[in-house]
C-alpha cells in the first residue's frame, strides 16, 4: 500500500469526507506521522545498538591486539636476556673454574708444606706450651 502525500492529507484533499468523521485526513496524517516516527525511532535505536556493539567489538579487538603485542615484546626481551646471560655467564663459569683450580693448588701447597714442616711446628708448639717465661707488661708502673 502506497502512502499518500502528507500535504494532501493535511489540506483535506480527499473528497467525500467530512471534517468530523473518524477517517478525517488530519487524523489519518497524524497517525501516519506517528507510525513513521515510531519506525524511525526504532531504526535509530537499532542503529545505536549496532554502533555500541561495533564500538565494543573494536575496543575488545584493540585490547586483544595490545595484549598480543605485549606478549610478543615480553617474549623478545626474555630471549634477549637469555642470550645476554648465556654470553656473559660462560665468562663467569670460566673465571669460577680458574678460581677453583687456583684454590686447589694453594690447598695442595699448604698440605705439602705442613707435611714437610710438621715436626718443626709440633715441637715449637710444645715448647711454647710447656716452657713458660713470665714477661712483665710494659703498662704496669713500677713503684719505687
């Protein structure tokens, strides 16, 4: 059904109808306008809902994309850290091995010196323990 022109409806262009009748052109036009306004309001509401959904989807997509970028950046930095540690840790391991070898050498030298001079050291220790020689402290004042 095609709707008539609104100006024709308002001006009373329909012949055969009286002003006070139920089907007056003004009442028909007002009803027609109300229906159209309701349809437009429904369409606008639908458009707004779609816009909100679209905006929400864009925000979610942006958040997901940002999270992916953050994860990729984090992974990249972790790999850089592992690479840096592996490069510099090997130098530390070598230094640690060198220090351990040097410490073992010193311990061996001390043990050898102890074996060679054991008797002399034990004798000096025994002499120091058993031979008591009293010594007067220099801090004590002598009274005359």
